[in-house]
C-alpha cells in the first residue's frame, strides 16, 4: 500500500459526480466508495439520486443503500467502516475512488475526526421533540446560548448538525467547539481531491431539471411511504421535508416542488462554499475529458 492513492471526487448536487466517478473507476479498474450520507439508506432512492442499477453494475460500489433509515449510523461509524474498506481495497488496487457531496463525511476519512465525550442518551430525543413541536429556531437559540462560536459557522438550517452540537454541549457542560481541532489523518494512503466546477446558472438549471425528473419517477409516492417515519434523523433532508409539509396541509403540491428546487439550490451553494476551502483540489469542468482528468491526477 506504499503508493496507494485515494481520488476524491467532490462537487455540488447535480454536478455529475457519479458519471465521472464511474468513468474514472473503469479507466483505473478500481472500485468506488460513496461518502454521500443521503445515499446510505435503502428506503431513500429517488430523492437522493442513488446511482441507477445499470450504473451500480458497471463498477463495484460501497456504502450505497447499505443501511435502513432505522439504523443508527454516525460519521464516526462511517469513517471506521470506510477506512477498513480502503485497507482491503488498497491491497490489490493502487487507486480507489471516493465520491460524494457530503463534505463532513469525506473529511472524516481524509483528515480524521475530532474526539467527543460520551453524551447523555436522553438529550437527543428531547431535542428532537423540541424541534418537532417548536421548530428549528429553538435549536438555533439554544446553540447560540451554549456555543456562540460554533453557532456562527454551523449550517443553521440543518437540525441534525444543531442537535449534534447541542447534545455534546449539554452533556459535557463545555462548548461543542472546544472539542474541535484535534484530528489525526490516516497514514496508509495519499489523497488527490478534485472538484467539479459548474457555471452557477447551468448548475441551477440542472438541479431544477433533476427535481422535475425525480417527481416524474415517483418522489411524491416515495416520500408518502416514509411520512410515518418523518421524525427520523435520516429523513431530515431536502426532498422529503418539503413533501411532509405538503402532506400535513401546510403547502400545496406546486409549492412543495418549488421548495425542493429552492432548497436544493441552497444546498448546492453551501456545498460550493465548503469545497472552496481546498485550494489544492484539481478543478474539473462539467464537460470534462477523461484523458485531461487523469493527466491532472498524475501530472
């Protein structure tokens, strides 16, 4: 595993990461690890843009629909499982592809994770209940009170991130941010990151088109089947919450679809901001040429 290299393909939603990952994996005769946390769950297919059966058959994939929405699974669990898989794959492969827009999960594999204290298991259900009954604003105010530093940088519209920070802060009596910055990266591979860059207007059009295609494929029915489980953490995501509001009578159908498009665009914008942090990443245009992409990996 001396020369093992992990190629990480990042980019916002609908930028074409899956297509590039499969093409590159076939070229290198290797396998793909998904770090898209939305695609872990087998009950969520249409709304998470899981690769098609044909795409999955082209190249071996790992961590795609390997869990149920009822299974507890943390970023730490993913890091452990992903590193074990990489150790195995690097025994016979010089390259392995990792792909996905979940920057936190990718960073956990590449950079390591901060270590946090054990949390009181009774706190998360209480916070979930507060969120369901009073909305996300109550979580935002609590985090601002207990850890204003992390409040300033966290995605304030993501209840999972807010609840995670709060349960650590409330359990330990210390700010969540005080446990950050103590990562240890793995030492058995090097990483070559690349980011697919898309013109903003083009990307937004791709997102709008993708949402329309999801609706045609049955996204509303998929969300309806999951509606009884709407309180689960796995379902607190774009593409499902909007339908839940529709089913509860808060929005009409057209509004739900429009909100999915709007929130998907907002999600893409946050992803772009996240990926801009890595100034050393290879920038890949949406009209990429495989020869040029590979030349960037081995200049």
